[in-house]
């Protein structure tokens, strides 16, 4: 079964969040939470919250927490706030403050398949 959590409008660029997501994607969710606690990146805090929420959703459905694995961690672009800096001679230089959306999908199907394969053999 799949369990998901989504966080929207994170005030960090998608590139920064994807770097952190790639660092924890291969590990289990429990290990990922401990790794994210140690990271100095601000994007790690946002990703920690989303993964913790997905685990809480799985607990609500009485899932085995140790058997959970990441199916996907999606980091998508959100809206962009356009801002500007005043510069000399009455001009302005524009820049963008980017936002991100994060979706984490956990699954426990790998453990079910392993149990089925063991019983078939």
C-alpha cells in the first residue's frame, strides 16, 4: 500500500531541495529522518517534515514502519515571487524568489513481494 504526504509553497528553490532529496532517496525513511536532522541545509527541515508526515500517515493505517521504503520523492517548482533591487540612475534589477512543492510517497509493497517470493520457493 502507498502512503503519501505533500508540502506546498516551501520558500526554497527546487534545486536546493532536490540536492537534499537526492542525498536521502536511497535510504529508508527512518534513516533519512536521522540524516536530515544532521544536515545544515534549511531545505532539510522542510523535507524532514514531509517525510515525518508520510510516516505518520502510514502509522494511522497500521503499517509496519520498518518495512516502509521510498517509492518517490518529488520536488516540483511552485510559484515565483518577482522582486527588484534599486540600482543607480533610477533603475531596477529584477530577481525571483522561487518556491517548491514536495511530495513523498512511501510503500511497503517490497516487503510483501519478498514474503510472497519466500513462500513460493
